[in-house]
């Protein structure tokens, strides 16, 4: 099974767990932890690879730094210092990247000292959001910024954005006001596989919906 199938099957399983039980994950961190568990259950990813200076490291990591700097407000372009780097919720490292560099480079913590890398560092990266009430101006900007950050993340051949929402607002106003804007951006970034799993828990709408955009094998 190739890396795209492995990642997308894990995402599909995670979405299924959320749809079956909207409180399976209390927080985004819960969902990310469960996703990590699903990934490392696959023997292809449940392995250590030796760095060029002899340290064994795993391939799946959380809160891994980006290789570029950007603005938290819009993430529309790569920026020079003093702009800051961000982090990815989950990455799957490329084994060839691990083998080619010392551990300090593979961890990507001393960005200013590394001067870039010549081997593709990732097999895939995945970002998550979990919201409890419904869209707002801030949540909408946050989702769009994550999509833009993934669009800038050309170091990964496969990029995904997974959103879980427990929609508890008593009205559809939030949805009707903001969803079209998010949907438009998700459709624009066709190279990013994005999925929005909505559990309707409001007084006027019940059930579930899944909206999927971009490049998917599954």
C-alpha cells in the first residue's frame, strides 16, 4: 500500500469515528493523537530510520516545524525574517531525507543554521481543526490560513486538511455567512485534500455532512 492510501485510509477511519460519535474527540489534540495512533498501526510507518550520523528516528511526528516563514494572518507567501515559522499537526518524514542528514537537521529545530535541504523532507503532512459552535470570523480566517499554509508547503507531495465541527449554534446564521468563503478557498487549492465533517447538534438541524475537496485517491 502506498503512502497516499495509508494516509487517506487513516483520515477516513478518523472521520468515521467522529461521525459515529461527535464527542469521540474533545479537542483537536485528541483527534491528532488518535490519527497518530492510526498511522503507526501500519507497519510501513511503524519503523525507525537511521540518520546520517547514526540516530534512529521514527517517521511520524507531531508539531513539526515548517521549512519556511509566513504571516499568521494570511499565509499567502513565504516571507524572510523576522516572520516566524509555523508547525504541522502531523508529518510523515521521507526515509531518504532522514538517511541523508544528521539528526539535528532532521528535527528541523535550528532552521537558521541549516540553509535548506536538497532532499524532499516529507511524504505527507496533515493539518487539523476541531470547532464546537459553528463558523465565526476568527474560525473562518483560521481555516483559510491553514489551507494557504498547506498551499505554500511544496516540500510535501501529499497535503491534507481535516476539519471536525460540532455545530451547536441554535441558528444557521454562522454557516450561511461563512461557509461559502471557506468552500471557495478549499476548491481553489485543488492539490490539497480537504475534508469537513460536520455533526449538526443545533436545535434546527440534526445529522451529519461530509464535504470533500481537492486531490484524493479514496
